[in-house]
C-alpha cells in the first residue's frame, strides 16, 4: 500500500506535475533555468534602477522604489522553492508580481504617456524558458491586462486620443513573446537531449551532477536530510543473453515506468547506466527513503514485464543526517555499499547503509518503518 510519500499515478509515468509543469522533467528544467536566470535578473533590476534614477527629474523618485518589492518577491520565491512540492507556482507568482511592480511604477510616472510602459515586455522574455506553452500564454495575458489597466486606468482620454500609446507597447510585448518562444524551445530541446536518457525517459548522469550541487546548497540552508536510493536489476545480463537486447530494452523501459509511478513530484530518478538507477529524495531521512525503496522493490516484483519475463531489483539506501550538509559522494558510497550487500545476500531486497536487509530474497514481506 502506498503511503503519503508517493502519489497514486496509474495513467502516465512521472505525473504528479501541475498545470505549469507537466512532470518532474519540466520541473527540473525550470529549477535549472532559475539558477541561470537569477544573476541575470539581478543585473536587469539594477539596470532598471539606474534608468529610473537617471530619469527621476522627469519621472519622479517613486517609480524607482517599486523595484525593491520586485527583488523581495523573487528573493522570497528562491528561498521557499526548495521547501515546497510544486515550486513552479511560487515562481509564476513572483513573475506576476514583477509585472505588477512595473505597472505600478509606470502608473506613478504618468501612465500611457511614458515610454516605460513598454518595460512590461521585459519579463515576457523569460516565460518560455521556464514554462510550457500554456504558462507562456497565461503570462502574456496577465501582462497584457496589466498594460491595458495602466493605460486606461491612468489616462483613458490620452489613449483614446492617441491609440499609438497603447498599440506600440502592446505590439512590442506580443512580438517579444512570439520571437522568444521558438528560440527557447530549440534550446530546451537540445538541453533535454543532453540530460535525458532516451531509452527510459529518466534523467542521466549529466543532470545528476547539476542537481546534487543544488541539493548540497539547499541542505546547508535548511538542514533537511537528503536520501539516496541506488537500484540494480537482478540477473539483467541473463535477460539480454537469453531473450535478446530488444527485450532487455523493454524491461528497462517498463521498470523505469513502474519506479516513476511511486515517486513524489520532487523526487528525481536517474539512470546511471546499464541496469543501474538512482533516486534523489530531498527532505527524506534514512527510514523514509528505505520505505520508498521497499515500495519500489514490490512494484517491480509484482509487475511482470516483456512477455512474461520475471524481473526483480535490489536496492541500497543511504541518507544524510538532519542538520548536516548533504555530501553526495559520502551518501552515494553508503547506498552503493548497501546495494552490494543486497546483491550478496541473494538479491530482490533492500539494504540500508547501517541496518540489515528489509526483506527476504524474492519475498514480498511488508516493510515496517
């Protein structure tokens, strides 16, 4: 029986996504892009601040002060994202807040008569790098509404007398969205090809190296444990030798599907190579990680794949201690040694880094946390 550590996901692997992130791969990409955008965003806010200060004799000082809450919104989102299951909503909220801040600054400085109204196009550039098309459309719609509200709310007469005041910034906003989307999609496709294992759809070693650095930084701030599960298919070489590599590929894909169904949205599964898999569990201690490993073992063992080929897996589990920074090399070594013991003890079982096996070989005994 699944616990609150896992979603019931019977329809598609890796679900547990949201309207803004369809699955864990979208979420991983968004988090990776946020790491890249953060320093650029800070420089952009600085440029806008300099521009507003330089224009203060004509615009006044109030617009420049609006950049302070914009920086605070994004800073708060960055701090809270590691602690929530669906960080995309935090980021989208901070993004909307940035549009409201720009709109407020423009409204204070004179509304549609000011060329700064076109600045609402600036946040649109980053939309397609973070979210799928539905998120891009929603974000563009929000900024269009803000633009219309500022234009008509501050000086309706000016807009009706000279519609170009509205048409020009609106055309710029939409053009930026249209032009940036295919460019970002191309970049995303190339990056996805580089970090996703094409056979199983899981993330690969390249993606792992980036994520462990982020988790180490997050754990240093939050003090939360990070668990690692290392899994290996039992007797996989025999399957390839007796059934052929095409059947072996089917087994790998089916096993990856069964494993992903047991994971939370922010648990990340990787194929290390061959028949070996690794799962990172942010916020999970050793007991919680072991419980999930047993669920994975049972799920694989109970679901025959590839024309009746019986498949089992062995798992090793390790976790960092609460309050200590996450050291990937150390925790991985503990989990890998536990996996080695599970293989030596007869396979089809879970071993912890500091405890005996959780289940008898090829047994389906319930795991007691």
